[in-house]
């Protein structure tokens, strides 16, 4: 799911500023998870392809590190 939100930070010149950022999030569920996992990536709307790539990496890492170890050996492929 994607949506826009206003984020605040410092500009390159050190002044306070705000901008609309694109937020892409994924919810991961599984049979062996005690709860759902949410993975989120935020950035400039003009970098949506890069945001999607980084979100994919986060999803991959979450599955390998948090879901993988919970799967019983007889159920894993």
C-alpha cells in the first residue's frame, strides 16, 4: 500500500523544512508467525522505483530473518 505524508527535516543549508513523502508499506503474514510484520520505506515521490527496490530488500530480509527460523524443519522447502 502506498500513501503520502508530510515529513519534516533539515535542508542542505541547515534550515527546517517539510515535504510530501511517498510511503510504501507491506504487511507480511504467515502460518508460523505470532503476529504480522509491517515493513515500510519512505522517500521522495520521484524516487518511487528506488523505494520499491529498497522495500523489496526489506521484505526479503524480514522473511529470511524473522519468518524463516520459525518454520518447522518438516514444513520448510
